[in-house]
């Protein structure tokens, strides 16, 4: 059983450990990584694009980065692309 949430038909949310399972189960176009410490994607695939919007734990005033991430995922959804956030 996957430890993830399907937010909309083409948007998933999960922890880092579950990304591989989701990308193997669903046709994912983008992996949107919100971890500030990330320097590369969890999945290395030519079919999946890693997008990084670093959010720092416990740091205020990150609304602009969060808005960018939301806008990206929203646009991908409108284009019919499947995205997983982690």
C-alpha cells in the first residue's frame, strides 16, 4: 500500500521514501521537491523532471517560494501533467 495522498487526479503528495513507488505506479511527469537540503532528485529518470522549490524548516517569510511551487503545480495540472510533491 502506498503511503501517499492523491490530492487531485494528477497531483500526489508523499514523503521522500515513497517517491520511487509513486513514480513506478503512476505516469509522473514532475517530481516537485520542497526540501531545502536537496541537491538532486530522488528519482533519476529521463522521463521525470525534478523541480526544486526549497522551503526551510522553521523559517518565516517563505510565501514567495511556496507561491512559485503552487503556481508550477497548478500549471502542470492544467496541462494534464502528473506531479508528485515531497
